[in-house]
């Protein structure tokens, strides 16, 4: 049976705050701080365990090999090179699997298969290095060719940031849906990372019927305020979109286009007067997981920072009291990820599939969650100072930690 499976990225052992992401305010704010990879990874596993209990199914993707020696060699990085190039090769940013790929479920595509296109992430070097290793992992997790088709990334120079700029509207996950691609236009204070040409290419690669593919522009003001991906200002589930008033360049035209393709659309919009754009980005209210429980009813899983914001939490309480489609708001602790600019939605890639068609090594159970926790507790560095990046001792620690995880999960082919 088709159902939505959230695949969370396990936070890698090289998790650090090098401040590499231009336009990501949290990343810039915490640049140079000491990070806590072990705590970060355990926070992520705790979030996964909660969703497994709520939803009955949960997946995960593994950290990519870091440091990336191939990148260091290709750029001839030595003591004369800019420090950011060294840090890029150590980046654990693949933990944010919302940028791993764009996914079109089988009911939406011409050939009736689930299509996945890894994001090229060309805007920034620390992320542009990811897609070949990401694809290797996706080829194993979704290797059943009767049910999945995996593409190469969209060629440069059209930037594609994956599911973080992609919304799917449907009556239920197993039924045909409408896919909304949100793009930015260049020329602002911060780079618009998602190009409309990349959106259209992915829609064609996936065999989407034209009337079921909608293209809307993200509000340039949102990008300049720090919403570097659309999932910082909007999230959707089934027939509901939860968005900030300033999410889209032309909000009414955007909703009209979505409603034309999907007439049953329900919009839950937060006015800027109730929660400012700056506060929405600071707390990542919209970088949340909006999910439907098996027993019915939608739940919004938000960062703990939302509960600490008076305006955000007031809105959440009013929304629940209004008896709208979102019936519950659940805060989770992902503070280590948040400090680097990624909330609950950044940490997950949604794939609509029959769990029986997925490689079981990538599916979580209570026993496997305990295994992940024990491997992380025993092997992940307790802390990393960005000044330590490049040291042989840290390299050995990070490399052996990842390999211990691969061995525990019987996935050494990813070594």
C-alpha cells in the first residue's frame, strides 16, 4: 500500500558551524561556534522515533563520506587556500535530506513509477559536492526498478535544491496529486537557489502531466529575509498548505494557480501582522512537518523554538482553537540542526511508496533506533571547533565513526 514515508538524514559526525551558507541567517549567526555532533545526531534520532510512533513508518538516509578527499584534491586545497574550501569538504549538510532530491510519486507520473531526481545544489560548493554520493545511496534505498526511476541531477548552471522548493497537493498520498514547484529570481541580496528552468526540467524528467505541474515564484522579500528555501515559509500536506502571508511573490496568483489545478485546496495563512516574516524565519514555524495521523487529523511538528516565541505560540494556539485542518502542534528539540539553519522539515525527504518496495536497511524500527543511538553514542565526536577542521586526529575520528554506522547497518557498500 502506498503511504508517505519520511526519510530523515542522520546527522553526520563532522557536523560543525563553519557558516558556509550565504543567505542562511542561523548559519551565519553561529559561524565559528563549537558544535556537538553527538547531541545533534541523537536529537535527530529522537525526532525519528517520535514520528515512527505517530505514523507507523519512518526511514533514514546516512551521512555522506567526509572529509571529501576528492574535493580537496580537485581544488588543490592546502594551507594557502581559503579556509572555506577546507570547511566545505567537511560539511555535514547532507543531513538536510529535504535537499537530497525531488520526488514525484507513482500516481503522478506517466509511467506509474516513483521518480527521484537528486538536487544539484550548484549554488554553493559545500552542497554541490553532494549529489553523486546522494544518488549512490538513493540507488540502493530505491533500487526496485519496477517501482522507482532515478535520474541524474539537472546539469549546471540551473540551480536545483530539491524537495525544499516542492509542494505536493492531493486528496490522499496514494491518489494522483498536483506538484507545485517554487522558484526564485536572481538579483537580490541573497542568491535565489532554485531556478525555474530546473523546476521545469524535473517536471519533464518525471513525466508529469502539464496541467498537474504548477510553477510559482517565491517572494523575493522572503529570500532577502533569510528564507533561502521555500520550505522556510510554506509547507503542505495532502490538500492543505500552511504558509506565511509573504511566502509567494504574488500570493493570490499563486493560490489561484494551485486551486485551478487542485480545486479542493485549503489555505492556512499566517498574516505578517500576527507573526512577522523575521520571527517566522527565526523560529522556523513553517520549516515544520505537517503530517496526517493514521487515525486521521493533521499534526504540525515544529522546532522547540516556536514554543519560546510569544507571537508564534499564540498563533499556534489560536489555530488549534479555530478547529481548522491542523489539530495539534508538537514541538521537538533539534537545536543543533536549527543553529546551522535547518528545522524539522529540512531533516526529512518525503517519499510516497509501499514500504515493501524500499530496501529495509533504510527503514527504522525501535530496535534499529536503539542501534543507531548506541553507535552514535560510542563513536560520534562530542564536540567540534571549526578551527579543528583539517586535523588528522579529527579526520580519523569522523571517518571511523561513519564506518561503524555502515557496519552496524550492513551498508558497507557505501563506504
